[in-house]
């Protein structure tokens, strides 16, 4: 049985700027290296404006997360928010779907890492090479996160800068090279605005996982809103500039499967493709580091509240990290990566994320009624929450029946795990903190 008062505590080592880097790192993954061509194929020359519109729509959801997040200073993120607002069963289900969604995203990221490293080193594309790379990547990010939250936060900062560097290089050089003649080639006979918007909305996801480590953030009630709002605003600006540059320097951008690499090739020469591949590797590595930093804290928080086995709530006596939860989360991500493909993993991850969004934005009104004014107060919060909920419901309505079926199956597993966890002993039940 864990004596929470006597057990080692987590260390509050994540500052405001590191949390901001975590948000950006969680959103900007490998997908941005292929996104511009897909969006250009659906909306043509208007695609940069659509990128901004999608960012504005997601900003409404982020506002809800910012208000709710400012009420809490412990680990758990959306799991903790929903548990406080709607009870342990709802909280567990959201935490479970958040974990499953990010776990499958990690599996997809591992497959992308192998694919791009295979272009640089062909032996990696073989079955043994794939296994070695996935195992090696998971071992490295696990070691970083077990070693200490300061080390993991530092690594996330470095990876975030590293992944943004080639993108910003393309923006700077591409703005100088963009021309109307190239933009005139981005013709779409029948634009599909709905599909383009859906694609972009999923590209803005990931911020919801970056606020899970509230127990290790120095001032989470102030820094969580700042990191969320500044992070998503920065990502929106980067995405829009990249979209403008790609359609401005790359003729018929929709026909390219590697638009960032192709655009870099046009502005700096043949080295552009190699630089883009390195950028993808850095981006995926940074994303995996962020996953291994944040997601174990969901397991840790659930264990402290009597909903998962007690050993997941243990803190390393020296490094002051939830080391067992880190190893378990990383091991599950590795297993999922080795046994799935990118498309298989990404499908359920997308729909699970929508449920997390929907239920979390609904907590704005419930927590206002229970706990009064939040440290970060959104003007017109109930209306903002209602708009965000309708947006999330619309997104869910667009998902294929097969994906919704997978969601129901995952939720069913979550209910079983929750029921078994509540019956198991050896943990300390704790109430969620609130303002």
C-alpha cells in the first residue's frame, strides 16, 4: 500500500517555456511534412486561409482547455479535469481514451521513423532493421524520462527547436521565392472544403496531452493557459506560412507526396530532400520523447486514485519520476508499433482524441458551478464551451462507422479495466484538487 505522504514526490521542474515547447512538440509531428500537398489538393490556392480558419476553430477548443487546466496543479490533465467535473467513471474513461489514442499515435510515429530512416539507411527498411530501430528509439526515450523530468524537458526543448529549424528555413527562403505563376498552378476543379478542414483539425491535435504533467510544472495554474494559447497560436502561424510557401514555390503541389522536401529542393537544391528526411526523424524523436514524458503521468494519476494497480503510482526515490509507469507506457508503445501499421494506428487515435476534446470542453460549465471562477477565466465561457462541443460533435459525425466501432470497443475495455481497478486494493484513493 502506497503511503502518499511518505513516498517520494514528483519534482516541479517544468517551467513556462518548457511547457510551451511541450505543447508545440505535441502538435507538430511528422504529419506536417506531408500535410501541405494534401490540403492543396483539396482547396488549392485558398489553402493558407483554410489553415488559419482551422486554427481559429481549434482555438475555441483550446480556450476551454486553458480555463479548466488553470484549476489544477497535479498530474493527470483531461483525466483529472473530467474526474473532478463528472466523477471517477467518466474521468477514467477520458483518461483511458487519451492514453489509448496517444499510445496508437506513438505506434504510428515509430512506423514513420522507420520509413524515413530507411530512406537514409536502406538496411533499416528490412524487418530486423525495423525492430532494432523501434527498440532503440524506445529505450533511449525511456531512459531520458526515467532519468528525470528536467532531462526529459531539456530533451523536448532541443527536439522542438530541431524540428522547427528546417521548417522555418523553408518559410524564410520560400517567402522570398514564392511567385504568382506558381500559385496559378494550384488549381482544384471542385474544392472539398469539408475534407480539408477535417484533415487540418486533426493536424492541430496533440496539445491535450502536453498538459498532463501538472504535478511537475512549476506554476501550472498560470503556465498551462499560457502554454496552450501561445503554443497553438504559434503552430497556426507556422502551418499557415508553410502552406503559403509550398503553394508559392512548388508547382502543382498536390501531386507531391513529400511537399516539404520538394519545396526545400527548389529553394536550396538537392540537399533539401535529405534535410527534410532528417527533420522528420528529429520531429518523430521529439514527439516520442514528449509521449514518454506526458502519458505515464496519466497512469500514475489513475494509480494514485485507486483506478489502476498501485505499482504504477510509485515514484523513483532518486530520480523522482513515475519510473514504472514510464517503462510500462513505453513498452506498450513499442508493442503497438511492432504489431501495427501507420494507418491502422492512426485511425483509432483520431477518433479517441475527439471524445477527449468533447468531454473536456463540457467541464467548463460543470467546474464553474462547483468551484466558481477559474484563475484563467474565459469571457462567455458557457457559450464558448457550447460552440466547442458542437464543433467536436460535428467532427465525430464525420467518422466512418468502422472507426466509431473501434471507439466503442476501446471504451468497453476501459469500463472493464476501471471496474477491476476499483476492486483491486493496494492504492490510495485521492480526491482531485480544484481551485
